[in-house]
């Protein structure tokens, strides 16, 4: 009997990946290329949609070279959450795709904050204003590139754009729609009141669909480009963090996901949607899960893996890429627990300011590296507690996935800081796997979500806290770290004011 294969595509901030899985979730063929990113101005990051598509074409071709494409029953795409491609009526890009972390949309974010009381927006969208959300990209386009905006007929998230190039059907799923700040989360439709207030045309937004349903079929043109078989089912995918959660079974309310990539998520499933003021004050974001009729609450660190990457380059550790990570981890492991009282606030994204606090002359590169790992763990604990405690979420298990899950020192520090065991899953490509499982549901390989999740088996190991070090970290966290962010936040405002003159 011919093997049943599924293709998951993950278009991320750092890499574009195409991975062929068998029906049991085991990778058969993997291809990855760097995401082609442009930086036209300081603080700006964008993608040429055509270059992005060609990169995806190349990884699909590479992944399919090792298999018979006719055995691939379905394909689905996951991507970063807030970036999108503005397209004209013929499906051609009218402007570049603005990256989710690009800072140019700060004025648009400021407009929302001036126009609305935050709880109004939250009560509709589950989000409080931030520059990253999709609506701000379109508002920026309207305000700064009016000719491009006038030509734009639709705006598709990156995953939607790749799926559109594969099958010609423009649509978005609820999980990606949740990252625009203009989706009515209760009714699962675009919010006309918010769009009218923003002055953005309602016809720019594509049809909203649930994940894991059939969107269309690979067209003859896309088959010629990619090497996929024409007629292959294209399923509706979703937001990368949410697809990753689905892949490892985080679709019940007693499990929390720690997904460590360039950014790091704190992700919990909600059986019932809660949009009240108590939830808004947590600072968390709510959205629609790719699991049918479920929701999630999300917080996290924008620059987790990015902080490690920054430090790896800053301290010029010896060796090539992999060796430099290992050298940094080894130096941090040799430094004293608590980093000699040096604390690191890992807030390096555009619009934020982080920093080291408590530096002394004896603090070498190893101490500072350890302070970074500890600062990331402290920050994750802060996010986790601010989410779980007010909502009284009954979290029993914390599952860890992502590239950062390969760093044993980081995991051990985090388990100690949390004083909780961490269940680490050996799932190197959970986002692509989640997309592949959704493709399997859409194509009929699996009857439903439960069968898809049960078909997959993960290798896992437990990282347990050291009680003595957990007690030390708890003291440092409560007596010092929780005071670092407010102090630096006030100072950061003064710095920004000084820079602006």
C-alpha cells in the first residue's frame, strides 16, 4: 500500500520550511531556507511577497524531491501572525509585506489609544492596542502609500497568501484573523464598527474560515512551479504558535505551552471565551484556536530566541554558528547561579528597551550570558503568573517545544525559576506538523482533530526543578526582578523623550 503523506509549510520570521510527514507525524523529508527579509530603514522589516513565494516554491521542491508528490494527500500553511500581503484584483502585490515586529506602525497604534478606551477594543477583539496588529499595517499603507492602498483589493496574512498562490482561493482562518485587532471574536466575523472607525474598507478583508477545512486544490500553475501534484487538497492552516500548540495536544484547559522561537509564547487553551476587564488587565491576548470552537489566551516574550541570537553575536563566541551557541551555553553554565546579582530585562523589540542591571567589574561574558538565560526565565514566569493566577486556570502540565527547547541550561534554569517540572517534547518542527495535521483533517486522512492528535507520538523528557536553587530564584525573582521592569520602564520613557528632543 502506498504511503500516506502530508505537507506542512511554516513561513516564519527566520526561516521558511516545507516538511513532508507520514500520517503518524514522523518527518519524511525536510527543507528550509532563510526568510528573505528587507530592512529599508532602522526599525523597519518587510518582505517582497514575490520573493517570499519563490522561497516557499524552492523549499517545497526540495522537500518533494525525496518523495512521490502524488502520495501527498494534503498541504496546509502556518505563518507568523500579523504580517500580510496587500494584493490587487489580479492577485498581484501592491506593496511589500510589513513584518509583524516592524516599528513603522507606532503612529497608527497611538491613534487607536487616543480614540478608544482599551476595554472597548478588547471586548470585541480580545486584544489591547499594539503596533504589531494587522489593522495598523493597512492604516499605514493608506496613510503613507495611498496609490498602493487604492489598488489593493484584499489583504492576506502570509499563510493565506501562500495558500492563495497554491490554489487561488483568498481566505483566512480564525486564528490569524484574531491577530488583526478587527475581528469580532465572539461572532467570528470582521467588526464593521472597528473598521468604520479606522476608515479601512471592509471589502479588503477575506472570508473567515475554520482551520482544517478544504480551501481548494493545487492549481496546474502552482503544480508546475512547486512540483506538487495538481489537485492536491489545500487545507486552511493558521497562526504558527497556535498550529504548534495543536500539534502537541495543547487544546485542553489544563495544559500550558511554552513555545520557544525568535519570540516565546505562553499559551493556554480556553474552553469558554472571557472578555471582561479582569482578563484585559492581565495584558494578555485572546484569540480563536485552530481547534474547532476553542479559544486561547496568549502572552510571551517578543525577543526570547532573539535575545540569545543577539548575545551570541555581541560577545563574539568562538566557532561557527552551532559552536558559538554551545560556547555561550557552556560559559553561562560555569557562571554562578544568580549571575552575581546581575539581572537582564529581555525587552529588545522595537518600541521597548531592555538592559542589564547590577553590573559589577567581576561580571564577565559568562556571567552576562547566564543573566540573559535567567532574565528570560524570570520574564516567562512573570507572564505565566499574570495569566494563570487571575483566571484561576487549572494548569497541571507545561509542555515545551521550539528551537530553544534544545538548550538544556535554559530549560533547567526555567524549571528552577518556576519551581515546576517542564515536559519537553522532541518535536523539532511542531508548527509545520500542526499545519500538516490540519491538512490531513481537510483531506480526510483523519476523521477529526482527536484522531489527528492521537495518531502522533512524541519523544518527551521531564526537566525537574532543584528545590534549593528554586528557593534562591524565588527570592531573587520576588525581591529584585519584579522591580527591574517598572524601574527601567520609567527610565525608558525618559530616554525616548530625550532622543525625540
